[in-house]
C-alpha cells in the first residue's frame, strides 16, 4: 500500500504543477481556438482550451481504445462477453484458480492460499460487466479519473473431474488515477494516463484479482480533414503483488505484467452541426510478459492475444452512444466474443 501511494504521488504532484499552466477546461467536442500571433507555447495553450472562435474539435469515436481527450465527462458502459476461457491467466481478469487449494498437500502446486474461485478448473464462462467512469478536468491539461465496475460471472464448463462453482455477481476492482495532456492542438492530442487498480472485488467469486496494479498508458488521437479520425493507445498493466506461482516454490508470481495496445480509424458517414455518425474499426492486442495460466497449465509469458472490434458511434452535442462487437483473432484469448454498448456525456 505504501508503494502504491508513493507511486501515485510521484505521478500526481509534478503533473498537477504542470497542469496549473492552463486553467481553461474544454469539454469533449467543444471548439478549439488557434492563435496565429501568439508565441508557440501560448498558441498551444489557446488551442487546447475552449474558445468560441475556432473550429470544432472532432470528438473521440472509438469504443475500446481509451479516449485521449482531457475534459469532464461521464461514461456508462455495458459489456457482455462469451467464451471466457483463461480467466486467471497472469491474474489479469481474476485471481489464481481456487482449484489449487484442493490438491494433495504433497503436490508441488498445492496452494492453500489460492484466492480465486474453485474447486473447478474453469474452461468456459460468460460474463457481463457494467462500468461507470467519471473524469473531472481541473483545467485543460489535467484531469482526475475514477471507474466503478460491477461484474456478473456465469461459468459454463469445467475440466473433467475438477468440480465446479456457481454464478456470482458484485463489485469488481475499482480504478482511479489521472490524465495529463502532453501535447494538444486543434487536430491531434497525446495524453498520459496513469491509473491504479484496487483489489476491491471478491476474488473468491471471480470478481477481482486480489492485488493492486498500476496501469500507465499513452493515448493518441488525430484527425484528417473533418471526417476521418485515428486513435491509438499503448500501455501496460503492472501487478504490484500476486499469488504464488506453479510450483509454489518458484520465485515467480502467478500474476504477470500485460502490455496492451490498440489503434482504430473512424469515418463520419453523416455529419451535420454537432451530430456525427461514424463506423469504427479497432484492432486491440495484449502481450503477456509473465505469470501463469491454469487453463494452459503452463507459464503465460509470451502469450499474444489480438481482437478485432467493429462498431459505430453516434455523437450529438455533448453526448454520444457507441455499439460494437469484438471477436478474438488468435487461438489464445481472454474471451471469444464481446458485445459493448456505451453512453458518454461531456460537461
């Protein structure tokens, strides 16, 4: 806990100091001004602010890639996933399988402290997750972020002879952190996002990972003309703790860092005033750096997962609605398919 607090302070204190350079707060999709006669630094600050004399910035249209815009907004998201098959891989989705608690005490993998659901070895499950995400911009360059997730897990199949466990639902792992604008003008944005994930979900029910994590990421968006946009992300989930690996005498952890990335273009097929409709194609991937997976019965290191996401967003005024579908393209997967609906409102 001490390390988490120190890390967050190390990020927030210099970020907050830098952010005080600009006190104007742009809501997503609001106008962005330019200053032809100002100095380079003054021009950048004016362009990032919400002046009424400039062109309207195209809002973020993606559904899976994180939004690079700094601004006060609320996001409500509903996910429905099917074919979840490696839920404890690197303790990314939920904590180490509770099946290790039931092994003979002489078994090298025996772990009476394994925090995840058991005794069954999960091979397939469906799940839903409802997220309320709030961002509050202190100014045009710096914002605070909080995310509240509620999860429902419905196991479908288990490895033969390992037992089973029932459905569960409840609060998952809370997240909070900051976003800091590194660069912003009327066309492009580069943003640093730094989040911390708290082990608030009940790990024994498959609702959380049972450890703290840090999630730093770089977010990018740009527009080409007024109708075409491109957005991208690159980040990592870094566990600060984790369960014992397999075998339990190993110096490694069951948890492992996961690098994630994504990019996606969107093209307005309808645009009138503040109303836009754009189909979106996103490619999102993960590379597992370490950890273990019960489903593969092997170290998770080196696992690569890639998903294709197809959807569309309708933006209107300060709000927007997204609906999309995702499909795993690789043999290794977190889930086979995912449906997502999201409402976003900036203020």
